C-alpha cells in the first residue's frame, strides 16, 4: 500500500530528472493510481518559482511523449531554489513544512539526490543540520552511483551517510537492477527447477557477461576520463549481474536475505588475476555507416589519455557451487551494437556419439542466453537431428521475448522509484556490498593506472583481440568447440575451463 508522501528531487532541473525521473514519476502516478498520495518538490540552483518549474516539468514530459499533465503539474508539483554549495537549508525545511501542511501529508519523505558525486556529502550534512534526516513519518534518501571512487572513498562516504541516516533509510540506486530481465533473473533461477538444478560446476562450463555500448562518451568527457570503464561499468553494473546470476538461493524472498546472498557471493570471488585482464581504448572508426573519432580526439580528452574504454577479465568464485567455472566479464564503448547479455554455456556430453565430415563431432554445447537489451528475453540453444536419412545435427533455439507476450515493459527508473516509495530495498545496494565490490576492483584500477597494456581498437569493432577466446561478440550465438572422435585423435581436448589454470 502506498502511503501519502513528499518526493523531493535534489537536482530537480538536471538532465537525469528531465529525461528519466519526471517521466517515471508521472508514469507511476498513472499506472499505479497514486497521484493523490504523492507530491513532488524539485530543488535546483536555477532562478525559478513553482510556476516556472511546472512549465519545466511539462516540457520534460512532453519531450518524453507524455501530454495532458496540467492537473498534476498545477496541483502537486513545487520548486525550491537552493544555490550550489548552500549548506543552510532552513528555507527548504520551511518549504517542506508548508507543502505538507497544505496537502495534509504525515511527514513521509523521499530525498532523491540526482547530483554529481562531489555534491552528495554537502547535501547529506545539510539535510541533517536542517532536521530533515528524521520526520514524523519515514525518511528515505536515494544516492545515485558511483558510490565512491575506490574502496577508501566508498568507506568514507558510507561513514558520512551513516552518521546522519540509518542503513534502512538509504537507497543506493543502480538503474541496471531495475531492468525487467535483470529482475527476472531471480525468478528464472529459483522458480524453475529445470534450470536451477543444472546451475553449478557439474553442468556449467563457463558463464559470459557482456555489456556492449555503441555510443562514445558524449558530453561526459570530464567525468569519464577520471573514471574509466572499470569504475563506470564493471564495478557496478556487471558485478551486479555477476552476483545475481551466481548467488546462492536466499532463505526467503525478503530484501535482506537477497542482499545477504549477493554479499556472500562477492566475498567468495578470488583475487582477480591481472594476467587475465585486457584493457582497450577506442580509436577512430565507423559505426552505422558513419565515421567517429577516437577517444583521444573527443572534446576535452587529453591527447595522451590512458583511460580504458574497454575491459575484459576473468572471475573465479571459490565456493562449492562454482569452483573451477570461469566467469568472463567484458564491457566496452564504441562497439558495433548496443547489447547486454548473459550466456550460460553448459558442458558438452562426456563422449561424442555424433560425427560428421572428417569425423568431427557435430554436437554443440547447450547454452542459455539471457538478453537484457535491446530485446529483452531468453534463448535456449540445443541440438536436433536434421530431417533426412543422413544423421546430421543442427543447432536450434527456444525463445521467449517479453515484447511478444507483454504490451510494455516499465522503464528501469519507474520500477526502482516505485520500490523506493513502497520501502522495498531488494534492488538497492547495501553498504557492505559496495565495499565488497570495490575490494575486487581496486587492484584492477591500480593496474590500469600504472602501465597495464592498453590496446587501441577501432570504433565499430568488438574490442581488442583478448586472451578470453570463449567470449563471443555480443549478439552472436555461442558455438561448441570442435571435437574429434577418440579414433581421430588420441589427445583428449581441453575445455575452456582449463585455460590458464
């Protein structure tokens, strides 16, 4: 049940608010019928009043394809100007009190900090000093990624937030966890014994997680050159996917049980072998028929920058379920397509019974492909006999696509904002999970900063040739290895899990 509340967006005139938060909030009102329970207050440094901010909200919603929003904007949207760096938030506290009185709200508040990371400590401290960290109802504070710049800064940020807010009040948001296919990972695994019974080292040969982006850095050069792909994508998005696909079954579907299982999994990850690390940076090339500049030719990027835009690495998990199974993670910018997927590659049969030309094994490894974007769904690959007298195997697939079964998938932010309003922390990152993730990647970041080889790859390609040969280009089917019959070769083949061991 949704309780009446005030939803406060700090950074209320920023890009994230205009593109994502305002449309998502309005869609929640429409889809969930909670318009009468929610009032929105935008906070920004622009010289606007309530009427000016309502015009801004209308424009943002119109650009998102949402019209006829006048009643909501006129009656339930407000604005408060707070100059950048302002630490005294007395005027904000007065505005909140006036809105809650006018709308008979019980003091339930969400503070969404849609702000640069450097601004978060000042705002957290300011909210507390103004008496806004507690209220007659409940108070929740939402912090956007990145959660720190490394382990030390993440620990410092956690200590600061915990001085003013309890962990039960803190929602560290990673929008990737709101994608419907990511959320469905738990249902896919734990509601289907068909899959979960094979989800271990006895049946799985390797797991590959790929997040490919066709775009470059756009207008984010100042941020990106100081962060790089490891901080921007690997430490959060891909590691979240790793935790969900590999975690043990929680004892219940309660938020803390799920978050406990994720942290347990991350704590079981072995120190990442830097010999298995491949770094790259995109050079000039072609995408969708047009030429694009290399990273070092992007605006405001130093000509000698060593910031990686591509990373692939191998993760090993030292627990009973996954011992010896390699997880290959990779992500990069300026790749041919935008594509996110998880491929679970199963072991081949121990003996090949089906041989084709040159006595080569015709069997393919079974795979499950979890497609996160652009077309959310699942694929299961398997072998069948081709019709005819000759015994010939062909690889076929069973597919489930969300678009074929459901009219519209909710935007990730829409899902997560609704969870915040409901007080459900399942899909939000806990402080110990943040720190466990940074412990894994601090050595990788140090290697990237201190001379680890950096390969230049042409934009529009799948990145530099890496040592991780089992990783296939995003969107391409994973094939089994060619295996010859025992009669054709006296040397037993090695599976990918033996590589580098």
